[in-house]
C-alpha cells in the first residue's frame, strides 16, 4: 500500500505562486499514474492535472499555462507549481496515485487565494 502526504498549501494573494508537494511512502512502482484534483466549497471535485510514469501530462483548461505538474522519481514525489493564482483557484487540493495493484489519495491541502 502507498500512502500519500501532501504539503505546500496556504494563503496567497492573487497573482502569487505556491508549490504543492505529494510524497509517496510505501511500496511504489515505477509504473504509475498520478494526478492533482481540487474541490472548492460547495462544488464537485475536479481534475487539475495528471502525469504518467512515461511523462505524459494533462492539464485542465482552467490551469493550462499557469500550473506545471512534475515528478521526481528518485524521491517518489509529485509537485504542482501554481503560478498566477486567482481567487477561483481557492480549494482543497488532493493528490492521487494509481499503480499496479493499488490506488491512493492524499488527505488534501488547502489553498486560499485572496487579497
């Protein structure tokens, strides 16, 4: 089983930046799919970005050009660099990992964007 530990959330003013980190602990595979999703108050959870072990990335339209997803396989860690944050980016952000035989979710990290 893989446990995911997120960090990096916080408060930032509009136009600011944050970097979220998702560290995978346990028995990890070199074959994986990882993703960031978010859920704002009163809204459904939505996919933000994803990355495969082969390096294929996906971005939702509302973050493309502002957010960058990446991984450091040596550290079993995924990152989400978020630039030019806007109030509508305020949400709880969750990381997700799928690999052969298991899938895991992190506990979430809160991002608040306000003046």
